[in-house]
């Protein structure tokens, strides 16, 4: 019996040994796979670090993302990816888009929670993501914290100044942007933003100088719109036209460029291009001022039917404005629509009586309505007299 028991034990041990062989082989394969993944993660991390050193944050972000995909639990790799994303966001705000904004916000917010004292560049990147997502007040708060933490960073003052510009705080924006230029005089984006501040403040000379300087580096349709406005305000119509044409060339849908471009064309005696520019402003941006200028210009060219149609559109949009009624009256007057002209002139006079600004227009409209009415009555009287005369036999 003892011999039988020993035999069973021997067989059992042999069987257990055979079963253990595949398990050991699987473990070895898994260990080899992990080593290969770790090696590949290290290779991508080296590439990411080199890219950051070479100021190529886009490449760094791509490399660290690959590294994290191979070793997702490695803290150093995730820190590298965070640094790459921060630098990528600060280098180019266009890197933030609808597809990655939420993920970037979560990543940066998590990093700031993990760090007891987040660095200024992380604060700036977080602020930029918040700004993209429409949280302007929160973004501005992050920019202010970053500037307090690292006042030597020119980009911090730039982002704060730009945020203050968007909030309409022009004096504070100018102070921040001037500080940015003091720290980095070659920073074209700061000149661009400060130029926009000066446009809002109607400091045209400084605005034109700053925007002209910035245009050597920055390619932005909005820059050329602002430059065109500054040059127009200085009555430099050739320069205004050139700047606004560049804005339209960069972005044909830049609606804000067309109305001032129409003004520049008109001042440069280019009537047909002015008509097209005002029409484009109305079609793309629904600018009522552009519609008004378009109607006036057709009237000036004595294109009465077109002018009347445009003034009719303007009357629908601004029924209490006397000018559209007067414009309709003038167009009807010149196309023989006497009853319509009288009604429109009278309405113009009624509305103009409520505004000192339009008093002269109203007086002229009233006089013309009276003259047309008298002429109409005289014509009726003459016709009645002719009917009353005895017919010759």
C-alpha cells in the first residue's frame, strides 16, 4: 500500500510539472512584451524630450502621446506629455480645437490639482483653453495669476493684455501689452493687439504704426481690417484700400473688411468697386450702414429703381428713420410715381420733425411734397376745365 501511495504521488508531481511548463512560458512572453513596450516608450520619450529642447512642441506632443500609449502608467511620460501640450498651446492657439479642447482642459485641470503650486506656463495654457471654451472671466483670472507668479514672461503679459482687450478694458490692456513689448520688443502679436487697442481708442497714428510693424510677421485678415480703419481715419485712402484688399484676399468672408473697403474705393473715385464692396458687406455681414451707403450711391448715380428698392429694404429695417422715406420719395419722384413720392416725402417730414439732426432733410421733403401736390392739383384742375369747355361744332 505504501508503494502504491508513493507511485501516485510521483505521477501527480510529474503531471503538475508538465502543467506548469506552459504557464512559465506565458509569463516569459508577457515579460518580453512588457520589456519591448517599455523600450519603445523610452525611444518615443527620448524623441519627445529632444523635440521640446528644439522648440517643436507639436512633435514633442506626438512623441510623448506614443510613449504614453506603450506605458500608460508611467508618471514621467505623462508629465512629458503635459509639458508638450502646454508648450504647444502657448506656441499656437490654433492647436486648440473642438476635438481636443475638453480633453486638454481635463488634463491641465488635473495637473493643477496634483501640483500644489502650478508653474506660470501651465496657468497660461489652462487660461487659453478656458478662453477657447468661452470662459473669458476664468481665463483672465488664470492669466493674472501667471503674471503675478512670473512677471518676466512676455507671453503672460501678451495673453493678459489680449484678454483685457476682448473685455473692453483698453487702458489695462495697453499697460499689459506695453509691458510685453518691453520684455520682448520683437513680439509682433503684442504689437498687433496693442494696435487694436489704439484703434478702439481712436489713436490712429500709433495704431497705424503698430499694425504696420506687426504686418511684417503676422498674417491676419483682422490685422489688415484694423490697419485699413486706422489709415482711413488718417485719410490715407490708398493705404487704407491696400490694407483692406489684403484682408479680403486672406479671407473673402471677412465681412468687416468690405464696408471700409467701399469707403476707400469711393474716396479713390472707384465707384463700381465701391458698389460691389458695399453689396458684399450687406450680403455677408448684414451691415445696415453698408446698405445705406449702397442706396445713396445708386441714388447719386441716378439709378432710381435700384436706389428705391434698397431704400425700401432700409425702411423695413429702420421704419422710424426719415432718410429711407426720403430716398423712396426721390426715387419715385424721378420715375413719375407722384402719389408714392408725395406719401414718402410727407412721412419723411413727419419723422424728421422729431429730430434736430434731420430737420433740414424734413424741410426739403415737405417743400417737395407740397410742390408735387400743387402740381397734381393744377393738372386735375386743368383737366376739369378742359372737360367743362363747350366742344366746337
